[in-house]
C-alpha cells in the first residue's frame, strides 16, 4: 500500500483554496523565506568581501618585512570561508525551498481546479496537454521562484560586495574592468526575449507530442486492430520532429548566449590584466597597486563574473517561468460550469426527486425539452427511450454532472443549484454507462468512495455480491487484490460495468441513478442485477436508465423520452396497454427473447 508523503509544513497552509493564483501572489506568499534567504545571502557576500580584504592584507604581509604575520589574516580567511559556506547553503535552502513550496501549492490547486472543470473545458484541452503543463510548465515556475529569485538577489549583493573592494583599490581600474558591463546587459536582454518565444513554442510542441502519445496509448487496441501502427508512427514522427526542431531552436539560442556572455565578461578580465598589470608594476608608491591590491581586486572581479553570467541565466529563467505560468494560468482561468450554491448542505436527505421544465442544449442542439418528473422518496423510476433520446443527459443533470439549469431539478424540494455540489453528489449516486475503472485493485475500484477501502472489505464484498460480480472477482488470480490494468483492460465490458455498479452501491446514496447497467450483460446476469435493483429500490430512490423493458417493468413508474421530450409516462402495464413507443419496445424485445430461445 502506498502512503502519501505529508506535505511540506509551509505548503500545507498555502493549499487552501482562498489564495490567489497570480504569480505576484505566489511570490508574496513566499516573502518570509525570501527575506530570510536574502539576509543570509547578504551575510555570504559580506564574508566574501572580508575575505578579499584579508587576502589583501595577507599578501601584502607576505611580500613585506614580516611574512610570518600573514598567518593571522590567513586564519581569518579560513574562518570567513566557513561562514561563507554555511550562509551560501542556507540561502539556497530558504530560497529553493520557496520555489518547491509554490510548486507543491500550485500542483494541489491545479488538481482541485481540474476536478471542478466540466466537459466544455476538457473538449478544448486534452489530457496530454494538461499533463505537459502540469509537469514542464510547473517546473519552469519553480525555477523562476527558486533559482531565478536567488540569482537576482545574489547579483545585487555580489555587485555591492565586489564593487566596494574594487572601487576602494582603484576607481579607474574598476571602470576599465567593467567597461564590458553595459554590453553584457544589452546582450542578455536581447537573448532573453528570444528565449521567451522559443521556450513557449518548445513547450507547446511538447504538449502536442504528449497529447498524441497519450491518445495512442489509450487507443492502442484500435490502432492495432486497424493495423495502423505505420501511419500512427509517421504522424508521431512529424510531431516528434517539430518538438526536436523547437528544442534545438531553444538550445541554439541558449548555446549562443552562454559563450557570448562568457567571452564578453572575459574581455573585462583581459582589460584588468593589461591595465592592472601595469599599475602593479608601477607599485603603490607611484600611485599604482601593491601585490595585495592586485590579488584582492582580481578576487573581487572574479566574484562578479559568475553573477553577471547568472544574470543572463536568471533573466531567461524569469522569461521561461513567465511563459510557463501563462500556460498554467489558462487552466486556472477556466471557469467551472458547476459551482456550489449559497445554501448549506441539508442535515439529512429523504430522497424525493422532482424535475420541473428541464431543458438542456449542447451548443445549438436541444437534448432535453421541458422535462417534468415527480419521484417521491423511496420510489423507483425507469427512463426509457431510443438511443439519442436524452436519457444520459437527464441522468447527468440530476447529479449536476452537467451544468444543470437553475430551478429545474429539486431534491426534497430544494433546488440542487442552491446546494453545495458535494452535498448533491453525495446524495445522488451515479453509475455511468461506460464504466471507468482506475488501474488499481478490484476492491479499491469498488470501494473508491470509501475513506479506507482496505478496512471495509465486508461492505465491498456485499456490494460486489449485490452487483453480481463477486463470483467473477473471486475467480481472478488474486481475487479482490487483482490489479485491473489501465482502465480495467483485463476485464470484460460486463465485468467493468458491474464493478462500477458495485461502486455506486457501496456508497449507499439516498438517490441511486443507474445509467443502463444492463447494456453489456447476459440474460442470467441481467435477472440477477434486476433482483439487486429491486432490493435497492426498497432502500432508496432509484432512477434506472434502460433500454430493456424487463428492467423498466420492475420500476414503480416508467417515463419514455423521445427527442428530449417526455412522450409517455405510467406503469409498465399502463404503457403496454397504451400502445405507444413503450408497447413497441415490449413487443420487439419479447420477439427477440422468443427467437433467442429457439
Ligand atoms: P441517450 O442516453 O438517450 O442515448 P444522450 O443523452 O446521450 O441520449 O444524447 C441526447 C442527444 O444529445 C443526442 O442527440 C446526442 O447526440 C447529443 N449529445 C450527447 N452528448 C453530447 C455532447 N457532449 N455534445 C453534443 N451533443 C451531445
């Protein structure tokens, strides 16, 4: 059994849903860590500054009359080096951790938000694209808020610390050595712009590539059954080449930037050797440099070289982080279609369901047209109709699994739109037609809704038995502990459907909505499941979407949908007598079963 690692202490307090997800807000949330990190960074650069001055003293003493006196400043240098070591590590600890905490927090918010988004969003953004944003783009944001912030702060302190040494030794030499500095800034700025657009296109092509791979893996059976591996491979190659091209484009910019930046800063060092060397030869008595001055200046100049290069890096990290954040923001900005209502969850729910003038469109297409239903608590209702008549849409709207219009679905006379979504979904259990299984064990699939499924095996077993899947589960190699494979590939369609049914039964909701639970089962299992549904309807309100008359006949009432409208309603007996669509269904299915018996 896998146990989830506990979240970092700082992150835990952040993952509540009240904070803003703007980059600025994330930055501000980490302010205490940044302040602590900046203080130790300042201490680090201060100790480096003192090391330079101690170095000057030690070298001057070494070349003077009392070389043995150099031991004292040399020892001080060692102590300062220890301080520098500790402060450098702790600055990384504070600031990198801030980046990690933001990453943790954003990831948690991302999943919470993705749970709330509806079909409209998932039609626009594929799973592969979302995965790519949740991994690659999030990483860029972490680098921005960790590595990027650290380097930007460090650059400032390093400049102050090194410039203090250099300018005190010789202002002229400082100006000469830093002559390349403005050029460096121009170079890094122009590169960072290129980096931004290249990173964006790189991340986009990666998104498309992951999307295609994900689609191919999920539909691997379809690809194989049509023997289209070759064509799919060719399409994949195109996407793969686009990604390689985009990555190379980015690598070219990055690869060009580093040597250009390093060469330019090396030119500054060259100037130092030429000009500083001549000042050293002149000696301090002639307004030149002592050996100690030369050493300390050189050491300080070297300390500035890395921050200058890091500045280039950091600017590109900031650009990449921003590009990544914009892509994440597209997910955060997607507005959930189904939101909590203002009223609190009712203390208890009896389970009466009523639908009043419910109409629903998919785009311009009308799927339901002024549907009215009344179902007292504890009664059962069958919804019948041809394929495409709107049965599934109606079932989904009951539990607000689609954006249910206000004032159209009521539980115990309360508009479901005025209640918290979780309360509605807890009250209305829904077993979907195309059963989805997680790639875990049979028992965890059935006990998905339970807090600790491993401790509630009796309930799981009872639900499996009710859903007529117990015997088959026990026949699997590791019984309830058998892992069903991705999306349940190891099981038949009927088995998956009954496991999904068991999952809905174990939840024991007040209202149970079953969407065609008999579409993939044989006649014997059908009878057994119908018996189970009979027993369920003694315990709770049941809405059964079905195309089978044998199933509808067992319900207290039957409603027939046609093109989104209720066209017939009554008991099985009444509808058979009425001679409408239901009677046609009954006749057709009676003939089919007679033929099957022959
Ligand atoms: P049934 O369950 O009776 O087969 P559905 O409720 O699935 O019917 O569908 C009702 C109508 O709505 C059909 O015409 C179907 O094509 C359409 N429909 C269903 N789902 C969508 C969707 N996500 N987008 C657009 N149209 C849809």
